[in-house]
C-alpha cells in the first residue's frame, strides 16, 4: 500500500514516541516478584524487589500503569542535569548534547510516572525552556542553508522530524536554482567561445580581403550560431585563422582565370 503524500516527508510525533519506547531502556524497581519474561524484543527479568531491573520503556510504562513497578528516572531527567543543559544551550553557539529521543522519553515518563520524578513540575518547565532555546537556535541556523548540506550536531529525533519537510522543500528549490545558474553559465561560455572563434567583438569584426567584411553586428543580425550537445559550433563561415570574414570580399571582382575554369566545368557537364 502506498504511503499518503502527507506522511511521505517524515515521521509523526506518535511514531517517534513508539520508536523511542522500543529502543530506550530504563531501570525499574518491581513491586512484585516474578520470573523472566520472554518477549519478541528479548528476555527480561527475573524481577526480585527491591533489586532494579532494566526493561524497555514501553514495558516500564505498562507495568507502571498496573502499579507493578516504580520507574527510576534517567540521570539527565533531573532538575540539576536539565539546568546545566539549559545553561550550556543558552551560552554556547553549538547545540548541547542531549539524548536522541529526549523529548519522547521525557513525555512518556512524565505522563505515566510523574510521581516517580522529583520536582516533576520544575522538570516540565526546564524541558519547555530547553526545547524553545533549541528551536530558536535551529531557526537562526537556517541562514547557513546551502544546496549541499546543513550540519547540525546533537539534534534530536523529534527536531529532525519537524525540520525534514521544510528542508526537503528548501533543498529542492536551492538545487533547482543551482541547475538554472549552471545552464546560464554554460550558455554564456558557449556564446563567448563562438565570438572568439569568429572574431565577433562587440563593436564589429573585420573581414578578410580588400572589401568590407561582415562586422560582428551583421553576424548577430543575420545568422544564428550556437553550440550543439558536443560543444561544436553549428554553421559559420570563419577562416581557420579565426577571421570573421567570408575569406573573399563580397565585392571583390572575379578574375578571368576563374571565369574560364567555370566555363570549362560547365562544358564538361
């Protein structure tokens, strides 16, 4: 089944939350003792309170909703750690180092286990300030966008998903402008090469012979020259030495010997 156009540009926040819940492991303190649990993602346990055990985030949220465990928040999800991260984020031009799924993990833990997080309201406020600081830094970095790449280190998964549709459109437009400029440059170089080959200057060229030659303006008005796909000129009457005339003046009289040659050629036919 084809993916809808609205979903082809990136992941949804709910999909990022699902990926984070399967890839991230957290520590829990089980409230009940039970043996190992065999799941598709692996084998977890045994669970013996008060010993801690590591499980995927989705399993920790499942057990927490049924009051069968206490979730131990990760070290970066504390008031002290978030305050340091926010200070680094607001004082340095580069992005502070954060977990790749920090937004999704924090959302899940604050939704299902806010009572297990110390000063959860202050943690929410710090996360909001941190997210706003990073978003403003991302918007400032858009001035450095180019058709090749845009380097942003320590950016999280949700931030990438938010920027992907804009970057996709911006890169496409920039590459289109780049191709147009390259085509225009090739055309200008081809026109300059033709003018140099046929001696066509901006003020008119010189013809060979005693009579008046065809100037550059006359060529431009009466003939159309260009480059084919292989870069070779189409048409033209230039001499091998680069002269712009026809080789013989258009007003030079024909000699008697040439008239005789023409008559002999006519009689032979």
